């Protein structure tokens, strides 16, 4: 999973674009989704983020779907709770709440929009580019190095974990609850020992290359072009204006329709 | 057994791709592993050998195609995989990723324990595997204190303790030195003699030539040729297509033949056999007095004497 | 139990970020000082962070059928201490957001508070007090890990109920709803994580 | 330069032990690496080759003995190590032990960046190293998306970008297939032509024979012999003491000589040369009509015709 998303970020059409522009665009869209009048802000940010990811950035639809799957699960579990009110003054009373249903619907759109913005960032921007940007913005060197080294080790250990799990499965590990627990404990403890070993060996290798406390990991700058800044700043502004407009007028009919749908949904409960 | 009888393992048209990569890792691979064979999957790095091996014990599931044991297509539910893996054991290339226990003996016991065997039987299996691989003196040590070669042996012992019908080894000689390789080949010979079917992957043409009954030549996710080592590894064009050189013994024997010194068939599968063959030719020539002037083969070296024919 | 991006209203997101910030900064300062004093700890810290990340990606055996992952808060706290764990959790959560779009940037503060602060500190308190009164290693590890897990989920439920109070019964009612629904999955998971952490510690003690 | 002049690198009586292990990893190792040499440290796994290499650039500090550059004993303070590593670069066997940056280009830039070079010069160095190793298309990718062979090339590029006088490689061919090894050797030949001094460790006798000017034979933490490859690798007893077999070309040439077909000196250092030599012998014999009966060497194969001499 993680390799797949990371691969998309590193090899996608937007991989070489400036990190500043990509972060700016995603954060700008996120701001529209959260701060522009609900639900219009999220309502315009969601399609915009998805369209950018699938269109210009060229991220395959399957990958976008896979990224969105886990958050959608969280949403499905928790948002419906908002539509139900609970009281216990006179015994436990559960009731359909129209206000709650509205909140749930707005929340769902907003959360989906937010996650789409984040997915746009994650699937177009390799993590080290973001760290490089944070470093230019003043993230202490020690922390930036630590994050980059962690990033490197995540994939080394991830490979080890995957191979290890396969090797255990080949020897009939992960059978039943007890077997799974046992196999997982072996894997995790073995992995921890291996982690320490890895760190020790990398230490030796890096000492040979001269990575002492005075040296830091270099990073490639990924300058953002003017046109990219234009998109990053312009699009959110346009969308924010659009959301304002929708909220002020012309949206009454749509809102009435949505209200009717919610009331109809309440009839079922 | 006729050619049409089901082999112990058969793979039919396996297609597999790693997520996010465009080129398929396997592009329609079929293989046939009759019982008791020693099959080498030979090819350059990245040709798909490891990916095929992981299909042969169900670790990976093909996008298309199927794997059969004794002619029966295998399923991928829990019970089917369990039965499959009891019969087919896979040893990966890097032992570090496969050893988890705090001691060698404990690690080797992992499989038999999961098989649900009785304690006495587990102990018997572990002792047997440790003896087979000469690991008894190390039984109580933690794997991370062992050398690379020793760890490879522990990983192999862990698979052997499962008493599999088929043992699959991914690049088993990688990183081993001369002694380590010799030792591994002795172990494999013992297993073969006991009837274990063996499949290994390698990019070492000399190893494939010396060891295998059958060679499947891989290039870019396909099997481009399959047959006895003499045929596959004697075909220089074929090897070139796979980006490999011919084995040393084949090249030398070919050169000698072209130079008019045929060594006959079989030429010997490894260097020891080739050298013995050259020596034997020498012996058969020793009685003859009318040899050519040795100097013609190059500058004469010292006094010829008995070495001349 | 990551709160997804866009889930919390901006004000709540900012408030939780502000609440988490001091803990993260203290952890970061501690880490920076450690690395300055012992440069060789840089790789060990990076490796531990990576380990925490990979651990959180492993699937735990599940009794309820839902797919779940260990939080690692209990194990990390026992191994590294709570303030380092806060920092490592922050890195892991940032990685999850930037690599997997899991969790979020605006919800980072809230998630750090539940998973990186409440979990580890509760785990640490439980661990220290149980060891203090002479409880066995197994029991202390189990309780620390299981309660760290539960603390994470309770804080998450509280965060959600503060953001979305029940129209009738307010925050308390919302908390009841969220706790009740999440308990179905989270209580068994906390027990499983407790058992798993004991098993891991048992194995580690043998190396 | 006379034999008494200081060599570029000299190690004198290095003794080293890893904590927790009883046997010393190095038990008094001395080496001499004159400028422009290609030195191979040859020996089985665990003989101490890697440990010596790590001493040659100061990554490890000996318990006794010293390392000299141009006759000057080297210190271990930060400034001394820094100067040392500018001149002597080490590439480890497992690239994962030394790659750490988030992309290939950044990783290669680490050394030059650390040397405090100007941005333009860093860029030039990085571009040069990437071109040398055919890595330009991968420059922006992180190491974890590359194959093992590619990662090995990145590690080498990182060392080359430092423009070292001496390049030290630990088991550089381990895990490489035929093409990968050929490619590496071409790169090393280019570096040698530019005047870089090269030291590598290997357990591959064929590689040492084909590549090195000097071979230091290791066994159990000691150098048991040092000299030109023909001497060291032609001494079967010596090789046996180190647990190694003789190179294929040496064994075949020896057998041919014993069979009365001396190939003369030089016999050729690798298989290509040996095969060419055999063919050349054939050519020189082709004019002669009074050759021996080829059948005496074994069963004749097909009609002899032009292949006979």
C-alpha cells in the first residue's frame, strides 16, 4: 500500500513540480473546504481536488480510490451517529434529529473534501519534498535529518516486515488467533532486534561517508514556477468566491431539495 | 511416468504484476516440476525468478493462470494454503528477514510447532534438521550472532523441519563462499537422494549447469527456454538473449572441440569433471609416441618430459 | 482511530493543535538535545520511529473481524518513555498523513493528543504504578498497553463529542454515543494489543 | 618508485576485535597499496576482509597497528578523518548500509556537499558520477524504488563524486548478475585508466585472477600471502589453506599443460582470454597436417573436417 502511494508520488506527472506550489494548492483547497460557507466550500473543493489528482496530475483512479478507502470507513462508522440524538432523562431515548442529519451530511462532504485535498498532496508530492520545504521554512536541521532518515528506514523495515511475514506464512504462521498473536509477536520482536542492527550498520556506513554530527543530509530544492504559484493561489481564491456566491444566492432551490431528501431519509428511521 | 501424467507441481500461464509498476513481473509463465527433479530457474536479476518461486507455494496469487499440485489446481483459502505449504517449502534469499526467534533451535521449531505436531515429534524434527545442516553446535545461539552462511543454513533447516515434498530455494548460493556453496550442494544432494523435489533460482550459469536436471531460462518475466542443462546452456544465442554468458565448462569444451580436441560427451557438468576429462584424455594419449610438437600450441614451458604426449 | 482530514471544525482543530504543541515541543527539544549529546542516537531514533510506523501498519489478529492495527503506544512507552514516544508518534502521524492521506494535517493536533500524548502517558502512569506496587512484568505490560489503547479511543470519542455535541443531550450524550459505538471494536482491540505487547516483551527479554 | 618509498596506503600490523567475540577479527594485518594499483583482498567469508577495508578509510580504529597515507600515520580526530576520507572512499557490500538520502541525486551530492564545495562544483560532480554509472534517469528517485544492482551503483556513484585517490569496494560483485558484473568492471577499468587506486575484497577467485594486479590472500584474520595473481592463484596449496578453489582458467590451463597442451605464458587472466588462446593454438596448428588422432582425446564428435588439426 504505502509503496504504491509513494511510487505514485515519485513517478507521477507532478513529481517534479515545486513542492511549495503543491503544498500551497492542497492547503489552499483545504482552507476553502473548511472555511468557506458550508457546505459550498467543501462542495467545490472536493470535485476540484479529485479532478486535479485524476486529470492534470494523472494519478490512476484505483490509487485515489485506495487512498480514500480507510477514511471513508471512519466516516461511515461515525457520521451517522450525528443524525441520531440521545437522551436519558426519562429512560434512554434515541431519536432522528434533522439538525444532526444536516450536520452529518455537511460533515461528510467536508471530511471527504479534506481527505481528497490531502490525497492530492500525498499522491503528487514525495514526502522528502515536503520536508525540504519545511526545512527552508525553519524546521531545525536535526529534526529534518531525523525525519529523512526515518523515511529511509521505514521502507527498509517495511520490506523486512513483508518478507518476514511471508516467510512465517510459508511455515504456517498466522493460523488461528493464538497462532496469529504468536507469529506477530515473533515478527515484531525480531523486527525490533533487526531495527537496532540496521541502525548500527547504517551508523558504520554513514561514518565511512562522513555523516557526523556536523554534516547533514542534503536535499534537492524543488523550485515552484510562477505558473504553479498562480494555480496554488488562484484556484482556491476562485473556488472560495464561487462558494460565497453559491451560499448567498441561487442555491436556495438546491438547499430546499437537499432538505427534503434529509427529511425523507428521516422517515425511514 | 508419461509426459502427460500430472507433474508434482505445474504452473500454467502465470501472470503477475506488482502494484504501481507498469511492466508485468510475470508475463505468462508455465513450468512443470516432476517429482524428484532438480529444476533451476536461471536468468538475470529482475527477470521474474523470485516472483515465480513465490507463486509455487502460494505466497503470491497470480492475476491469471494457476498452480497445480499433482494436477489439482490449488485454491487460496486458508485451509488450501495450509495444505499446500505443508508440501511445498520456500526459503527466501536473505536469511535476515526470515529468522525471528531468539535461538536457532527455537527458530527451526517454528514450522513444526505451527503444524501442530506433538512435542516429541517437534524435537525429533528439529534435531534432524539441525544435524542435516551441521547446526547442532549453534542450536542455542541467537541467529543475529551467526555468520551470513550459518544464517542461510538456519533458514534452510527451518524449511526442512517441515518435511516438505518440494523445497524451493531463492538464490541459495548468493553470498556464500566456496566452502559454503560446496556444503550447500552436499546438503541438496542428500535431500535429492531422499526423494525431495528441488527447485532453485540463480543467475549463476555454472551452478545451473553443474546441478540441475532441468533448466528454465528466464528473461523479462517469461520462460524463454526449458530443457536439460546441456541443451539450454550449450545454446549461446539463447543465453545471449537472456543476458547471460555460457558456463565456463561449456565454453572451454567448445573451444577445445573447435581446436580439434573433442572431449566427447558427456563432457562433465562442472570444472572438476572437465579437468578429469582432460586428464583422462592425457592418460589415453600417454601411450602414444607420435604426438604433435607441443610448441605449436604456444610457447613451450620448461622441459616437456612426461607431460608431453 | 485517526480522525480524518476535514472532520473537525477549524476552531476545534486549532485548539487541539495548541493543546498538543507543548508536549510535541518538549519531546522535540528532548530529542534534539539527545542527538546533540549522543550523535550516534540519531540513527537509533530514526530506526525506532520507523519501527513504530511499520508496527502500526501490521495487521493485528482480530476477534471481531474488523481489520485493525496496533497503536504501539504501550510498547513504545515501555521501551522509549512517554515524551520520546510523543515525538515519535507525531512523526508517524505526519508520515501517515503525507504518505497515506491517513489522518490529516488539520486533525494532526487532535490525533497527536489522543495517540501520542494520552495513550503513552496513561500507559506510562499505569506501567510505573503497577511496577511500583510490585505487579508482575506481564500484568504491568498488559495493563499499560491495553489502557494506553483505551485512553486513545476515549480521548478520540471525547474530541468528537466536543466537536459534535448531541442536539438533545449535549456533549455528554455525544460522548455516550461515540464511546458506545467504538467500544464494540476498541475494547477487544485493546485487549488484543495488551496480549500482543506482553508476547513481544516476553520475546524481547529472551534476546 | 623504489620498494622502500612509501606507498599511497600502508597498513602496519593491524589488530582489531569486535566486542563480544573472542577471536580477533584482525590478527596483525599489514598491506601495501602503491598508487595506481588494483589490489584484491581474497579470502573466504569471515576472514577479516571487510574489517581491513573499514580500517583503510578510518571507519574502524585498530587496537594496535597503524594506517599510513604516503608514509604519514593517520590520526583519528575529526579533522584527520575528514582529510583521510576525502582521499579514500569506501563502498560497502550492502548499499542499504550507506544510502540514506531521499533521492539518488541527493545521496550522491552528500559527499561533495560535505566537502564544502561550491554549488556549481557539487552539481558538476554529481552529474559526472551519475553519468559514469548510467544513473541519470534515476536521479530523482528514492533508493527504495531501485533494484539491488541499481542501489549498488548509487553507492559507488556517491564515492566517485568525492573524486577520491583511492576507491575501496567491499564485495562489489556480490549479488550482481553477469551484465551487472561486466558493467561494474568496465567502470573500474575507466577509473583505473584515470589513475584511481582500487582496492576490493572478494571471495571470487576468478574475479581476483581476472582483475587484480596484486592479490592479498586472507585467512582467519591474517594475510597469508600477497603477490601477483598468477603466483598466489596458481598455488593450489596456498588456496587450499584459505579454503578456496583455484580459478577456472588456472585449473583448465594446468590440466591442459599436464595433458601436454601447454598454452604458454601469459595464459590469459579470464575465460575469454583462455578461450582465445585455445583458439589461437588451433589456428597455429591448422597449417600442420600431422596432428594426432583426435579420437584419442575422447569420442570423436561428428565429422572432424576443418575442426581437426
